[in-house]
């Protein structure tokens, strides 16, 4: 039998010629720090060292490792952290941490080579980018990675004097952090879902007997609904659990199905044609998915088109009249355009996954979820179990971005299989499933008309959006334009266009980026026609005080001031600068609770929330530590389990605003309890009185629930829904009643300035630098806030330049089914990102902090498009801004 040496130990290799090195590393050796993501050698997450050289283990046959020395992340820094690991920790060069081990393995090899030949000279960004170009980070931690690798190579982390701003960083840089895909119980089976090959069909018969009869198959179940209808390629039909994935795949292939094919309709344009096949008849409309984070209101249906939803319009008849008059008079100030945005996949690196296990009548579920407590509640209702009989666990989550907020089929199928098989079952999507059926940001067509008044004000704004939602409803694009640019009259209308595609899902600022892509370009165009500076026009039309301060900051940037005086360009390479504004709702979750205890002299904070990379552990630790004069690492934070006190989901930028207020109230309660129970006071003059009191305190426990906010005292800060009038108040009530979300006063805001260089021959856009100003109140964890803001911008760049989920318009099959086809930004695509935080405006919130993740990504695509317009004179109305689209636009201008 062949052997290899792995992390200094001899290990046998399987005889199976199909076995890959990653299978041996993860399954046979239990070294789960090495992650499987793309399975195609594209993302780098599975990188290990083979005789000292980085290799992607998802492509290397296991037998080729014979007589070789393999080093995984667990073998790096096992006894003493490598300088690269320390630098990653200190520079917060990670977020969710799923890609981090692969990055570190490659960076360690690069650093060691560099130090051997270059000493402590610092490598350039270009050299680091080239070395790590085979690695992807969906959270967008590249900014920190650049800094960390440069610092490690230049010798800054050769010693042990360093600190990490993220409390769980060590677990993530050493590969010891456990994600759902890493969980393995004795006797655990592997579950696989059989999915529809047809875009629309009725299943007449399904025979599971051949699968159940196979050796090593523990269970086979039907997943069909009561109407036995499938409405998109990839819809679940059945599921099987077997001893391993290979056997499970063979079992689902043995299932026989008889079906009646039905007419289908794929995509936005086909679905709204007259006479198009209807996806949901009246009796089945409630089966449609939800592409928003909140509950949707009622709306009319016309075939596959749901809407209009015009709850946030103001004087719509006047809008139509004024725009029509301006059009008839050829008013040069009237801006009219149709903008189109592509479909963006979440592309989480950790796939949707669940491990379900029954112990008697108690159910334990490990799930890659953004909402451990809510999933527990939904499971209790579905399976008629008491809350104390269900435990949902998510110790670490490898990204979500909105796609993991609901109860998914991977969870319910794993539970049903586990119950039938009487054994633990894991279901983990492969990369094809992850990109095909786990959700996406819907594409959209947005018609906009913007009319300035003769006096320079904003007279009328019309925005009508048709969202390509697939088998789902409740898009909210146009309605978000209610939160900015007060006009004499507005007409904001949303339509859902349902088709035989998988349902869309909430994606970081649902509706915000496509809406801003249209609106912020229209504002920019209006400024050009009015011969007004684009920032000055925004200051004139947008009175919100938080954004006024951001406009002043943006106008003061050298890159903006220099662009205003730049001469016209006619060379191949042209530079331009663009600006755009973004905003989001201030959301928080009622009922969120933090438990704070003294246990053996140590502070323990508990909350049934989860950390998907945004830093929940650190935010809680920082908040409590600051109040007691301690260091964050001295606070034990318990999250990621549903049996802890009710906590918020990680979506809609609600986490920070939901956790800090109850944490601060709990601190007040605990301080009072400690003082009441103290037998002696601290030594007079002590600079650490609470440390002494805690050390002497008996075990104590208090808890606090998230309170309502105080009334704002800052001028101009009001609830955006109350400003929207009666329908806004109704929408806010529905959001709280059905989605357990509250909309607070104030609007998280951002302003971005982006500089680009455009190659007018090849249509390539190079982003030179990005400045993002963000107003979200006080920053609870500065380094993590910077990381999250930069990551949000990077996802915005991907949306603007690269990302497009493509499907076959005839069959509904996904064409971008792998990471080699679905292009997300890589480290070499990213310039330096300057993040500026304005910490005012939310003093009415206890702790003064609200969320960052959504608002930071909203303005990126229009800021980039406005920069291209500034460089070339061309207004790009469709994203992603591919080279062919840019070249066609340039040629069209030349021909004209």
C-alpha cells in the first residue's frame, strides 16, 4: 500500500484510482482546514504544500502523493505561528475565514521564497497579486491580505508582539475553525438531492424502490409538493442518503420518473410577452419564493407579471404630465433612459450545507445559516417539536450575503433523511448546485425619467423597475428611491416578472445596487446637462445631514479636485472619476437578547446569533470589554447556537444595531449586581477596579432585551417609512409583524468616488483607486468595519464589471455552473480602497452604531459607470460592463 507523509506523520493512500488528494486530506485524515469549493482548481481554497510547493488538492490524484511530503494548514504554525498567520490576524486579512487556509498556505510558500532571496524588502502589490492570483475570496478580504503579506515578507511579524482585532482569528488562520461542511458524526451518511432536468413539468410517477434496494443506501424520500409540479431546472424531486457521495449519486440515478413536460418561459423578456405560459396559476401563487428580506405586500397579477407596487409614489399623475410635456417640448434637461442590470450569484465559498442528527426525540442540526434562532423556530413549527428539543448550530459560516437567511431544502431534506435512515445525514451542495439553485440578485430593467426644474430643483422623478425574479416575488427596487432626493413629485413602481428559473433571493442590499445604477447615473447626467458639479448637485437635491457631510468629504479629495480641471482626452488610455451615493434602511431585530455572566471570575456573553464574517463575536467582545476596562480577548463570547438567548439574523445590516444595545443594558445590570455582591471594594487608586471586582465576584448572570430607540435629536433625522406617509407606516408594521424587523430613524449612507482607466481599444476598465465615505454611526470594531466596507465595495465591482449568471434561454439550464465560468473579482483586480467613516447621526441608538454591509455596496456600480462616462463621454446603461459592450458603445459614438 502506498503512503505519504502528511504534517510529519505517515499516512496510507487509498487504492481507488479516482480518489483525489483532497478526499484523503479531509475525509481520511480529518484535516478539515483544507476546503473544497470549486472542484476545478480555480479558487485555491484546497491548496496544500506538496514537497514544499503549493498544489490544488481538488485536482491532484491521491496516488500521485505517494512518497511525498504533504503540509496542510494544520501543519503550518502547529507549534508556533508563521509570520504570515500573525500578519493575517493583525491586519484582519480575513472575514468569514473559509478561503483563509488556502490563502495562507500559498502566502507562506511565497513569503518563505521571498525571504530566502529578497531578505526583508517589501514586495509590491503587483508581485503579491501575481503570487495569489489563483485564490478567490468572496467576502473581499483582499485589501487586508495585501497589507498582511507585505508586512510578513518585510519581517514585521518575526516576533510575537502582535494583536488581532478579530477574536476568532487564530482559529481561522490555523484551520481549526469548524464549518458545517466539516462536521462528521459516527455513522454519518451523505445525502444528495435529485433535481429536475426540466424547466416545467408535472411528475406523474416516481419510483424510489431501485434506490432503496441498493447496498449502503440508508434512505430515499420524495421532495415533491402536493401539486407534483416542477417549475425550474434544479427543483428538488427526491433525496437519497448513502454511505458516501459516490453511492448516493448512483442511487439517485437509479430512481425512475415519469413526467409530463409543460410549456416553459425563461427570463424577463419571454415571461412578459402576451400569451406566455403561466408559471404560477392563481391557486399556487403562494408557492413563489421571496427575493426580499421582508414580507411583501399585496399586488395584482397579470400572467407572469406581478405589480404594480406603487406604495411610495407621490403625485404620480403630475409626474406623468410634466414628463410628457417636457418630452413634447424637447426639454434638454429631461433625462430619460432604460438601464439593465445582470443577475448576480451569491457564490458563497462554503456551500449551503446541513448535518442533521436525532438522539431519541431530540434533533441537532448543524447548518450553514445566517439565522440560527429563526431556523430553530421554523423547524419547531414544521416538525411539531418543542424548542428545547431542537438545537441549530453554526459555529462558523463561510459567507451568506443573503442567500442563507431562510430555511432551505438542504436542511429539511437532511432532517427527513436522518429520521428515515436513523443515522446522521449531511447534505452539502456541490458547486453546480450552489451557482444554480441557491439564489441570486435578480436582473432588472429600469426605466427612469428625471426632470429638473427651470430654477435648478428636482421637479419630477419616475422610476419603473421590472425585476427578473424567477420563481419568486417581492422585489423592491424602485421603492428604495423614496429614501433620497426629495422631488415635487415622484412615481416609483415595482414589477416582479416570474419565469421558469430558480427563485431569486435577498442579496446584500436587496434592490439597492440596481436601483442606484439607474438613479445615480441619471443624477450624474442631469449635472452634466445643467453644467453643475455632480457633488454640488447632490448637495442641492439631497438635504440629509449625514450625506451632506459625506459630500463635503468627497469634494475635498484630491482625485475629485484634480478631475474637475482635467483636459479632454483622445488617447487610447483615458482616465475618469465618478461619484455616486448609496443608502440603506436602518434595521434592527426586536426581541434580540444578550446574556452576560460572571463565571469563575471571567465574563461570558451569550447570544443566539451567528458570525458569517461580519464580526459578531468581536462586536460583542469589544462592547463588553470597553465597558469593563478589559481587552476583548478576555471576554468569552458564545454565539452560533439556537439554545442561547434569542439573537438577530445576519442580514439587512441588522446585527450590530440589534446586539450592542442589549449588551450595554446587560453591562449596566451586571455592574450593579457585582457591586451589590462585592464584599470589598477595589484598592484605592486602582487602575483596573472592574478587573478586581470580577475576580472576587461570585457567579452571576443577567440578561437584557433590545430596547426601543430614543427619539432623534439631530435635525433632519426621521424614520424613512414615516416620511413615506400612510403606506410607509403600513409597510413598517408589516415588516415588524411578519419579518420581525424594525425600521429605525435615520438612513445609513455612503458616497463613493472611483477613478478608472479605460483602454478604448480593448474595452478593458482598470479601477485605479476607490474612496468610500460611510455614515453608519459609531464604529464598534474599526478594523473589521474597514474590512467589511472594502469587501462590500469589491462585490460591487464584481457586479459592475464581471459577474453575470447566464442561463440557456431555451432550456433554463445554467451556463455559468462553475467558478471558472462565473467570474468574481480576484486579488489582482483590486486597487487600494480608502475607507472614511463619519461617526455622527445615530446618537438616538443606544451605543450609536448601525450596520455597514449593505450601504457600502449600493453606490459602487453607478460610481464606476459615471467614471467611465467621465473618461470616454459614453454612458453605459447595462452591467456587467463587459469589454464587448464598451467597445460597441465607443464604436456607436464614433459612427454617430
